[in-house]
C-alpha cells in the first residue's frame, strides 16, 4: 500500500482509498495527506502516465 509520507516511484494518477480524491503525482513526490480529510491516508494507483510518450490515437482509419 502507498500511504502518506511515502515517496512515489511511478508517475501517475492516484486516489485516496478513504474518499476517492484524485491527484497526479510525479516520481519522487511524497504522498500527501488526504486533501478532504486533512489526515494521513492510503493512495491507490488509478492510471500510469508515461512521461514523454503520450500515446495519441489519431482518428486515422486503419488502412
Ligand atoms: Zn479522504
């Protein structure tokens, strides 16, 4: 589990398990308190963000 005060190692979107508040956290950032509850909480990875390689799906029809 990822909890308040731990260092982040995966750039991505995280949310609190207590109330589902979502944040984007960079690598090396510390997991903060829950912004809603102003208290330490646990964070869950929602989606990874690949830095530098944003996958774009242009609306080109597959030939
Ligand atoms: Zn909360």
